[in-house]
């Protein structure tokens, strides 16, 4: 069982997934900071200082915090839009990288000698025809 787990855990796809999750978490923190510390204060200024988190409706003892829900929806839209743009940029970069023609490898010494022999044989054949 240990061998099977080790083989599974060390597969390339699992390691790639783990790296993706770690990078995604770090990217999520960056976007959350962007939303909380930059965008939402700007939206608050543009909306006349309205704090969405403070919006609520109270019915007796029940409190409906619809402002918190709106804040979460806005956060989600910004985070998902940012991730979409990030993935789209990486995909475009990969497409450009794949589309770039690879330079042909330099001929080996053996290929260069064979090419030279071929050219000499062609030349000798032309000299005999004349």
C-alpha cells in the first residue's frame, strides 16, 4: 500500500496540481487584498461612503445582512475575472511560444562531411557531362 501511495503522490500530475493549489492560494490572497484594500474603498468613495457590509434589514430578532452578501458577490466577480485574465494571458503566452518556429539544429560534423561529399560528386558529374 505504501508503494502505491508513493507512486501516486510522486506522479507528475499530482505534483503539478499541488503547485497549482499553492500558487492559486497565494494569488487569491493578492486578489483579496486588491479587493479589500484598494477597490472597495474606491467603490465606497464613488457611492458616497456606503459600506456594503453595514447594509442589513432587521425583522424582529432576525437580521438579514444583504450587504455582506453583496460584498461577497463583488469579491467573487473580481477574483474570478482576475483569474480568467491571468489564465488567458498565460494561454496566449503558451500559444505564442508553441507557434514560434524552432530553429533547425546545426548540422553535425558527419552531416557536413556528407553534404560536402554530395556536392563534390555532383560537381564531378557535371564536369563529365561537359
